[in-house]
C-alpha cells in the first residue's frame, strides 16, 4: 500500500504562505511561529525533491512547478474537507446551520414564500443568508462557502437550475444631463459621466462583467445606495428592473437608451456547490426554492 511522504498540514501551510503573501503573514494568520512554517515548507520540498517557493525580496513566490502543485493541493485539501463534512452529515440528522448565498440582483420577494414554508420544517437549523455580488458569489460556490447559492451565472465545473430572468436597465435622474439627450446615447458620451457601480463582494474582485467604461466611477455596496444617489441626481447606473419599476412609474427616475443596448437580461440559477454532501435541511430548502421558481421550463421537464 502506498504511504504518502507528505501531510495535509504541510500542504495547508504552503497554501497559507501563498495566500497571505509570505511566511510572516501566514504565521500570524495561523497563530504559529514563522520558523515552524519555514521548516514545514522546507521539509515538503525536500520530501518531493521539487522547489515550490522562492523568496524574492520579502515575498515568497511560487515557482512554475509550485503553481501546478499548489493547484492540485487545493483539490486534495478540499476533498478531505468534503469527506469530513459528509461524515458529519451522516452522523447528524439535521444540519445545525445552512448558508444560502444570494446575489443582490435576485428579487428578494421570490424568497419570502420559500422562507415561510421552510421555517416550520427547519428543525431549529439556523439559516444564514449572505448577500453576494459578481465574483463574490463565484467565491461562495467555488470555495464551498455556502450550502446553496443563487447566482446570475454558473461557474465552470458546476451545474445550476434556472429560477427566473432578471432584466437590467440603465437609469438616471430625469434632470440628469444624459436624460436631456436624444434616445440612443453614444457609449462614448456615456463614458464621460459618473457611473455608479455595485461593489463586488469577493476578496479578490474581477471586473469581468457589465459595462464599466466610465473612468469616473463611484462604488457602493447596495442597490439602495445607488438608487439614493440617483434620486439626488448623482450619476447613472445599471439596475435590476424590479428594483426601480415604481420609481420609473412615478417619474422619479428615467430610463436611458444607449446605442447597442437598451436593456440586458440575465438568468438567476440555483447552485449546490457540494451536491454529494448535501444534508436533509439543505435538500429541503433547495426543493422549496425550485418549487417557487418563476421561469417556464420546456414541456419535457
């Protein structure tokens, strides 16, 4: 039988050194001595006969081989965590806590009947609802930080069930300079004005979605803050239609039309990051969310 030369703890220490940017920072985060981390990584490299890290200045940097080994090690440690979580769920009849990550763009009104139905059946499980945005929702799924997630896209390697379509429209105050222009505003003109954007909740956000060409951008954490700014004639913003419909009807905000894009539509998906480790409470909540989905499925479903 094969006997491993390395330990999970060594791989976790290597991951921490990389993630926190050095031995000193990782030692503080792990509450260990810096010398013990140096020794663990050095022993790991000696056991493998491969250099994984090199120190440049004060920063520990991965070698080319180290990048490959680190990536594979994350799969290893994540699989062990999943295995232990599975054992916990088998041992317990019901999860003590269920985490649901929900992208801010998803209409909360669709969740209320689900939560009302779940409450009398949850057996005391604590439900934690995390507001997430963009790659922050990706993180919740990929890093298994949630039992269920509602996201506006499906990260590579995962599956999702469609829940509803969410329309986004470009809006501003009726007295905003852009609102005084004829229809079909040129994108170049749009880029000259202040854009309000919603902050990505990821620790390492990536600006890979949405129209972000304005050099002058203000970032807020909630759609409501963006709406308050525009009600005071500050900036323009892409917002979910369900958040601004009443304000558009009242004339307090107005639609902007841009050449090439009057509105955009996204689909919200329900994703279970670890379907094999799903506990009974998570499975019940998942079924309730699907029962209340607001999308027409093909007739063969």
